[in-house]
C-alpha cells in the first residue's frame, strides 16, 4: 500500500479497484500531564517539582512528580544504592 499526498494536503491510498481511501488525521487530544493552560510557569514548576505525591519505599523520604518520573518508587539516593 502506497500513501499518496493529495493536492489539498490530504493523504490517501488506492485499493485494487482504484478507489481512494483517505487516511484519517489524528490530533493529540490528551496530554500526559494535565496542567491548566492558564497556569503560570511558577505554578507548573510547583506542580512538577514541589508537590509531594509519594514516599520512598526504603527510607520514607517524600517524592515529587519529577522524582517519581526519574526514579520510580525510590528516592535518588536509595535508587543509586540499589542499582549502582
């Protein structure tokens, strides 16, 4: 199947009978992290780097969203002890 770019920007392919089948354009509708669009940079920073969302499974240290994204359920020092 070969995709063909149409004159008005649409993309389509031809079946064995020569009929055009247009490719549906998909737009991203959901962000991984839902931060209100009216939030300031400071609000976004606090949401990611200062809000406590979990605790380290080993030592109990509070973890932010950024920590959880980087190291999972461990804090940085426990992660380094465990995996390095």
